[in-house]
C-alpha cells in the first residue's frame, strides 16, 4: 500500500519507446510505457528476460536515449538533456546497482566508492569520511583496503551499493541486484536497499524477475512484457494485470517467451 | 574531474598495464633521444664552426687606412669622399672617435716596422708588429708554446716559428715543431731590439743631434707648439721631431706557429710586442713622415687601425660609418650569414630524421591506447554510469597519453644527453690520437631539453586524440552489457 504522505512525482514517463534494429528486424525493447512514481516509493519492475525492464531502467538512469516519448525526473525531461547534462544527472541524481556488481577490479573498495566523488569534484578533504560513512552503512567498514576479488559476492554487491549511495542520490536504481547472489546474501542486500528507502527516503526502482522478492520488499509492482506495461498494483492491485495475463499472483511473467 | 584526480587515475591505469605502457614509453624515449641526438649534433657543429670563425678574427675585423695612404686595399673607394689631400689623418683622436661608434668593440692601432734584433749577439732583420691585450683570445694562441704577454706594457715578445728557427740557426724548412726542446729553451731568453724613436722637439735654437740624443735618456715628447716661425693654421704648429736610434731589451714569452693577424698578416716571420709597450717607445713609422709634410701635430699617427666589431653581422654598418668619416676600410664580407643558413638547413634535416623515430613511437601510443579501450571497455561503461562525462573519459585518456609522453620525453632527453657524452668522449679520443685539441661536437642547450619534452608531450597528445575520442563516444549500455 502506498503511504499517503505529501509525496511529489519523482518520475513520470509518457509513451516511452526504445526501439532497436537488429539485422532486418525491429526490436521494441520499450514500447509506449507511461507510468508515474512518487518520490519515496519502492517500486519493483517485474518481467521475464526480454520484457524490456532493464531497457526501461537504462532510460530512467539516463544511460540510453529513448526513441520517442518523455522521461521526466523531478519534472525535467531527461530525454532532452545533452550528453554532458545527462552525465551530470547520472552523477548527482541517481545511484545504480547492477547484477554484475560492476566494481573496478584494480581498485580497492575505498577507491571504488570514491570514484563517483571524483567525477562530482567533491572536495578531497571530505572524501575519506564520506567513503567510510557509505561503507559503514553497508557494514563493510573493515574491508576498506580490500580489492573486489578478495570479497564474497554479497560483500561486493554491498560495496557497489555503498558506491551508489556516496553522492546521496534521490533515486536508487537496482538492476537484478540479487541475481548473482545466494538467498542469504540476497536478503542482506535487499534489507539494505529497504533501509535506504525507509531511512533516507530514497525512491527505489528495483528490476527483478523474482515475484516473491518484489512482493516482500516493494510497496508497488509494475509488470512488463514485450516492452509493454501489463499491470501495476498501484492501479487496483493486481486486477489490472489479471485482465491481461490471468492474474499476476499466478503468472508473474516468469517464462513468457 | 579535477586535475589531481585525473592524474591519479591516469597513473593508476598506466601502472595496471605496466609492461605495455613501459614499452610504449620506451619507444617515445628512443624517438626523443634520436631527435635530441640529431639536433645536438647540428647545434654543436654550428657553434664549433662559428666560434672558430669568430676567433679567427677574419669576420669581425675592419682595417682602416687613411685616404692619404696610396697603398690602400681598394682603389675604387677613393673615387668617393674627400680627395686624399683634404682627408683627415689617422691619429689618436680618430681612433677614439671610431671606438665610440655603435657596435665597435675596440679600435687598435697597428704599429709595424722593420728593424734589427739581436740574439746572442747575432743580428737578425725582422718585421715587428703589435698585439692588443684582446688578441689573447685568438685561436692562433690556442696551441702557442709559452705564454701570452704577462701585462699590456710588459717588455716581452712573441715570436713566430720562422723567427725562432732563425734565432736558433736552423734552416727555414726545418721540421722542428714549436714544442720541441730547442724551441722551449728560447722561452724566457732575452732579445735586444733596435728602433728609431720619434722625439718631438720645438724649433729650439740648438736642435739636438741624434748622436747627442742617443746618449741622454729620453725625457718623453716635448711640447710641440712653439709658434716661433709663423702660424700655419689651427691644426698645424711649427714644430718638428728628431729621430733617435735606440735599443730595448725584450723577454721571449711565447712562440706560435700560426698567424694571429689574419688578413693583415703580410708574410711570416714576425715578432709581436704588446701594443701599449710599443706605443710608449714612440717608434717612428712611415706615416709620421708623410703627415709631417702637411701638418705636424704632437699626436702620433697610425698606418692602419684595426677595428673589432661586436658582431660579424654589423661589419657593414660600421664600415659605412667609418667611410663617412673619410677613411678607407677593408673587411671580409660577412660569411657567417651564409654559414648560419647552411646550418639551419642541416638542423632542419637532422630534425626531420630525428622526428621519424618519434612518429613511429607515436603510432605506438595510438596502438597502446586503442588496446586499452578494448580492454577497459567495461570500466569506461561503469565510469559513465557513475556520472563520468564524455569529457572526463577523454581527459583521462589524454592524461595517460600525456604522462607517457612526458616520461618518455624526460627519459629520451636523458638518453640523448648520455649518448652525446659518449660521442663527445669518443670524438675527443680520436682527436687526441690525431694530435688535435679536444672539441665539443655535441651541445645540448637547455631550450632543447625543455623543447624536446614539450614536443614529446604534444606528439603524445596528438596520438591520443583518436583513442580518447573513441573512448569518450563509447555507449555505456553496450559497454556494460554482460559478455
């Protein structure tokens, strides 16, 4: 259930499309998606692989340009930003966590976490404290001088979360963060993400194909299939989705080709 | 991204692929070393040649003669300017006036006379000439046996080898070198020189006879003007001079087998006296007689003046100025200009050959950085996802290229310098073997050190343009896509 406080719109997409051509065929990765997310919401984007949920997340993250439509973040259409402005947006307003962790292997945890602050031109004097604070939040304060290869998968994902948090973004985008983890480590990272939502009031967009995980952590689930939005629990629970694919509770589009 | 962060990331990236980057840097170093080597050689040869020319005194010297001297070097000059009869005398006032002209280093009178010298009581006839103190720097004295004059007015003499041979009683075609034991034995020995002293006297009722004067010690020039026998105008006075036969002792300070007088030489077999010493002797010279027929002044007149110009390229200006004063001049045309042109062309070609190695090294940089992009594709994607702008990525690659260029440049200059030392040492061993004085054929000036490093950095940055812009344009979504 969405918490009805004085929420503002964090994100709004209108008729958002991202099409690619691969060989002769046109792939509609994202195909006319319109949705609205309030600030402070914890939203799960659910769908099978190829449903377009990662493509949608990339558009929201400002890593990719839409073919058509708008992506408004805090009322600003990021589809219209220049490459430099988009880089600034990624740096200051969103944090990303990936399935593959994406830590730079040649850097220690501290250096990995410091990296976004280098791009943000944060004052050097305050960086060590910020790194320590971020790593402390994900309970890795003791591994600060280690390289990613010396850590377990769960620890690496926590480090990557710390890196996403270090510039204190308003929105956290997590692309299958538990995909490469066992359930214990998965739970641990999801707990930390929930803390960000609850304690830091961050808007969370979680991409996953695990229905159970989404139901456990997210206050709202959005279902995607073939680049289209097919259900949204915010609009009459699962019933909207039920109309399309026989009920999201039964058929979270796990294996729909 | 701020510069310190950029440099930190760049050095960390260079360290990560240490072997590849070290080899690339070494390539630049070799390129820069070859460039430095080529240019240093050119510069060294040029400075050697111009120094030799400057020291020879051939190109910065103007010889000034009076128009009244019909034995002038260039007859065509006499057609312009005042007629010989109206032109000025070449005296001390003129000398001082010339010395004040711009770009003139010094103007020295030449005193030359043929006289008899005695060594171990045997008489020899020889041409006596004089040298100013500044002549000590001429290369004719580089290989001199003995020493240059101990002071500007010392009663000393430097002999040319031919004179020394004569004094030793050896034939003119003797193979005796100036540093043989017999020659060395002459150094420090005493000579007696006979000369005619020009002594100014007033028209006194009883003029001193040469025979009487020779017995008394000369008391220096007497006041020239007496005005007893009429007035011939301002510049003239009614005075005369007597000629006294005198002798003086000279100590042999050195023997040279070269000609320190360059183009004024006029045959070998001379002895040289310090200029100041010779002036104080008041030796009578032919021009004294000539000038005396017109207007006699107490000042000594000179046969020729030698004017040294501060820079060979100014010879023509100075020559023009002196000609306007009403004198004849002679100089060898500025040959250093064409020499400099030759060396600029030589330097250009040496530089081009040197740069070829650097061009090859630059291709190495392009290759290394393009490889780095392929290898670090994912890393670039991550950096972009974390907020690195295209410019940040571009700058990072430029910083890496620039750092390799700087290190390679510095290493290359060091390598080139070391190579130069080795070649210099080798050349000097060879020269010593040939009994020639050592030379610096290899000069690495400071501007070349700085210039070579800057050049290496610029070349590296140019080589980095393509890889850097390719890395910057990388699409983050594709870069992050799982392999």
